[in-house]
C-alpha cells in the first residue's frame, strides 16, 4: 500500500480494519473496504440519486466500448501502481490491470458502491487536487469526465509515467440535447493545462438506442437534470426511445524531464 496520511503525509500502514501512520493518525476502513481520507465534514460529490442513476445506466453497457478502449490503452505498457482520479462508482477502474490500484472520489456514496463491486482496488474518499499519495508513486493515472489535476499529476507520476484523460466529444449526447434544449450546442474540446507531454489524441464514437428508463437514468446522472427548463423536461417525458451518439476524446500524456 502506498497511501499517505492526509494530515501529515507519512505512509499509512494497515492493521486489521484501520490505516494509521507513525504520528498516530488513524482511519477506519468501512465495511465495504473503502477508507475516508477527506478532512472536514459535510456531503461532497455526487449524491445517492446520481450514483444510482449512473450505475443503472452504465450497467446497460452503453459506454462499454469506452471501458474496453481504456483497458486496452493502459495495458499497452506494464503498470504496477495505478490511480483513477475521480473514479465515481469504479466502472472504468475495475477493468484496469495493475498490481496496485487506487480509486479516489469526493462522493462517499460512489466510493462505497465501487468498493463493494471491485475488491481489486483500494478506494478512498479524497479530493484529486490533494491526493493521499507520495511523490513519484504512480506508473499511470486516469481521469474520466473530471478536471485534470495537473500539479498532483506532476507530483505523483513516476518519470515516464502516463496519464489518460477522457472528456466528452463535440457530439456527445447531441440527440438528447436536441430534445432538451431549443438551441442544442456541441461540447467544446479544450486542452487541459498540463506540463506533461501529449503523446496521442483520438476520438471514439458509438451510437446506442435507449428506452425511456435508460434515458431517465442518463438524464439524472448528468448536469442536464438541473439545467433543463420545463419545456425541455416535457419533451423529454414524451420520449419512449431515442438513438444517441456517445463520443469521447481520449488524450494520453507522459511525464518526462523535458515536460516537468
């Protein structure tokens, strides 16, 4: 285990159901196996409804082609230590092959679900902009649909370590937007501010047909749920089925002395 204490930064050691450091800071493992390393109280990240909706949607296999592509991309080189930054329910994390895997997310509900279904990964409630990991400890990292934590990637990736970054493509879910909005828009594709060197960038797309229940889960797991007006929701409620484009931008970066 390479987790660090979020309070003092010293290594965490596992003893029974507790992680502790040399300064006697301790963190109990939940029944499902995750650990909460987030300081401060209150709710963070996606709520229970969003987690359940996303889980139900992903279990339909609509994004399985993305998961398969990420597994293949990261398997192109040996990976000993891997972390998914903003891992959510662990849908993509679970298929990555590595000797040590870690998943970090602010949502306790999402992390609890991930730990229950994926014992191959140590999941932790933690922010991706302050990772409980030591310097130069990761062979590879992944972020899907979350900001790229540039400074932390610089710090935690080993020399020649890789970072895979996934964002929606311009036409992602465009057909759904045509229903929800009077003026549908394409997603902007922006370059993240990283010192890492980009090695490749490509787009993958696939259409899927969704019935009303699947559409409802998709709607509830996205920002559309609170951005859509009454007229758009009325049009959405009339849908029984819709063919939708799933489009993803995949960019692969590498850390090197020239990119630091």
